[in-house]
């Protein structure tokens, strides 16, 4: 098999996993979207997946968004940012994405708002919560999540659609389940109290190794890289650690 047929058959397998898990969880078919996590993946390979019917991608680094943009710009795909976002990259990231899933601190919300006011536009965001309590991961502490959502709601250029988490990094998906459950509980409470607006029910959680568990716990977006594009050269800590971003 060549690389393109690999990607297409992997995509089929992942879509089937999503469909089976959605049905098993008693959820509405099609209620879970697949986001292609494309860090380190060359644009030509991403394009194969998009042409095979993928409509949503996520990048972790602004530099990669920029480098791959010319090959992907005109394709029918929604692009999200899923990595740690430094405030000095705001202007750049806004050129490429439809949604920033990694809004993790008030300062970032404030700076995004300032830039969006200047550009006269709005941006969809998810509030990223650190549900694993690991220091090496980004996201606001669960105790501060409501305050951050409140902050985001006070800024009228930011349209909050829900929440995102990475979850505990563990080989056993059962160990990750409490992370996913916590994110759902935070969302449900925020929806009930009106802190999140009606319909802002996105839960972006679950990756190659634990997407079934995430779907059982209510994920509406799963972010999958390895199971579609193969193993990456760099460990994820390279992407998830502040010093390297
Ligand atoms: C890399 C990455 C993923 C996908 O992880 P895989 O294990 O390769 O499926 C999902 N979310 C984020 C934020 C990532 O950085």
C-alpha cells in the first residue's frame, strides 16, 4: 500500500470506531465529529484525508499552520487551533483558524479580544481545562474554569462553544475516564447555571488511544492523529510543554 491508501484505510477504521462507540453509548449517530490532529504531518498527507471526506483539522503550532496554509487554504475544511497559544502569536493564528480550542487563561482571552476588536470580527473558542491535574499540561485548573468561562462571556468578540481537555496521559483508557467525566460535569453545570449559553455544549476530548472512552463520556469532537497518520517523530511532550512552544 502506498501512503495515501494507508491514510484512507486508517480513516475508515477510525470512523468505524467512532460509529461503533457512538452507538454503544446510545448516542445519536453522527453526533461525534472527527478532528484530524495534524501536527508534524505534511500538507500533502493532510490533503489526502481531507479529499477522502474529513472536514475538520487541528494544529498545535502557528508555524505549522502557516507553512501548510498554501496547500490547504482552498479546501473545504474547518481549521481549529489545539496547541498552547502564546499571546505574541495571536495576530498570526487569527489568519488561519475558525476556532481556538485552547483558550486557557484570562490574559489570552483579553488579548484575543483586543485584536478581534481591532479587526472587527469574532472568533469561536473552547475553554481548555486541565482535568488531569498534571503540571505539564495546559488548561485552566478545574476550580478556575467557571471564572474563565465568565471572563470569556464578558468579551463580545469571543463566541464560546464549549470545553476542551487533553486528559490524563495513560495507556489504560479507564485511567483517563475521570478526566473526561470531569469535563462533562463542568460543562453540564455551566450550561445549567447559564454560564455557558444554550447550545454551547461542545466537549472536545479523546485521542487515538481513548476515543471510545471519551465518546462514552459525552465527547462531541475527538481529536485523532496517530491512528490516521501513524507515529510521530517527536514525543507529545514536545508539543505540550511550555518551554518548547
Ligand atoms: C497530538 C494531539 C492529539 C492527537 O493525539 P493522537 O494520540 O496522535 O491521536 C489530540 N489533541 C491534542 C491537543 C494533540 O496535541
